[in-house]
């Protein structure tokens, strides 16, 4: 039999030993790995005495080479081991559950309070009352049975106020909610107005108490689309939640105002400022922005004797510009014979021109114009001034 010299064998063993950490993964943690205990459990609400609760520590770090010890009773004893486990709380109460992890050198722990209610407790039923404005700003009835739908109508705007900044109050009513059974009552109503923000840092972004109470007023609500959440709790400590969409649209009208004439070689303009919201991540997305302009085909005091005037046929246009003053669209290509679609238009007296911007125009892409502070601009290229019948801006969020 061939033998290996002892010095060579010793050297080979030393080399293999130095490489073992690179070649072989034995699952052990290194000194550089952070040891952090993190656990979750389910269900998190409406736990009754006798229910089975699942605990999971897979989010702890590192993912291997550590031990897991669970204390479910708060007495310092080890009730279970392993990355995941189950436990049943036989009596109602609030239990401080602790997870401890260790790699043999470093350790970490996390505690959470788990609330358990009586086995006979019944959950409440949360319900938000749906309603809508009786009519939109054109006096048309609203047919709505699912959401809260409101219109802000400013149909007599002054020309000294060409900025759309109106807000409204949304009444939030949970009086149709039920407590669970006749021996229980509702103890809290928490309204979360922004499901994208976890303001109480409890890991649930939809249960914050931005407003509290059975019936509350949400003030200073701007035009937009909103997702609201209601969480109620009853006297037995059980909870339930409900959600609703709130749509706030807007219409503003300026009537009987003068549009100056182009006597200097530059178009005369009037700017109207409007905020547009398109936030897809938060579900707050506008459907369309519409400008509606009605003006006489011929102004009563028009004259062709004015220098540069060749005829009295009027032509006004709407231009839409984003907050970077990029022009997104205009009505300049709409022919004079095509300006007759409005309610106040007729072939003899008035022109009506519409500019509609769909939601696509406000998305944050290279080919569109983003949301933000927009300008709806009336432009007069003609020499003669004009007494305008009306200009309406509409923000449709539903």
C-alpha cells in the first residue's frame, strides 16, 4: 500500500481547513452578520380564547445558523422553539409575546402585545354611509349608490379671481355600523384619510385615527379622488373595518367679461389657474379636465374701421399649459363652422369651443405633461375686443 508522507498530509489538511469556509456552507453565521429578531403573527385582530395563532420569525436575520426561542406567557420560560410555531391562548387578556434569537455569540429579542378576547365575543360590523350631491353643477341628477360623490360648484366666479382653490366639507357617517350583539357597544370609530401613510407606525397604513367619532366632518377637501378607511372597535375588544371612495369634482364659471383685442401684434390672453392631481400610487387620478368657452360670433361694437381690422367675425381659442409652461393642447385647429356644440350655441349668434384633456395627459411619462399647477388660457388673435358670454372649467374625478 502506498502511504502519504506525514509532512505532506499535514500541509494538505491545513490548506483544506483554510478553504473550508469558502468551499463548504455549514449554515453557521459569521461575525459580520447582524442578529435581529423579527416576528409576525396571524390573525392579528379579533383573537378569541382558544383560537390557534401562527407565529413566524422568518424575517429575522440572519436566515440561518441561529436559534429561536418563544415565550408566550411573559414569565421568561421557553414555550416553543423553531422559526415558526403555533400557540393557543386559553384565556382572554393581553399577552406580551417575546421572540429571542441567538447565533451563540450575539442575541436579539422582540416583544409584541397580543390581545385575546372572550371566546363568546362577537365582532362588530363597520359600515360607512354612502351619499352624493343631489345634482352636479349642470343641475343634472346624480345616480350613485356605492361611493361618496360631491361637486364643488362656483358658477358665478369673479374675473378678479381666476384661480381654482375651492374646497368642500365631506361628512363621514358610520351610524349604520353594528356593535356585534345587544350586550356590546361600539367604543371607537377611527377614520384613516390616507392609506398611503402609516401615521401611528403600527405597520398597518389603513387604521390610523386621522379623525375619530361616529359622525365627523372632513374639512378643506380639495377636488380629487380619495380612498377612506373606517375601523371600529366594540366593548368586547373586537374590530371591523370598511372602506369607501370619495370623489370630489369641480366646476367654475366666469360670465359676461371682456376679452381685449390684439392691437400690438401679440395675442391677448387671459389665464385661469387650476390644480390637477394624478397620483396613481394613491389612487387619486383625474378623469378629465374640460374648458368650455362660449362667445358671440360678432361683438355688438365691432368695427372694421379699426386699424388692422378686416372683418368682425370673432375667433377665440383655449390653450392648456402645464406648470412648466409647456403647451399640451389647444383649439386653434377647430374651424369656425365646428363651434356649435354647446348648450348656449346656435347658428345665428354664438360660438362654443371645447378643450378636453384626458387623464393620460397628466401621467408622469416622457410623452405626457404630468399633473400639478396647470393654466387654461383664453387667447384672442383678432384685433377687435369681444364681450365673452362664459368660460367654464370642469375637473372630473369620476
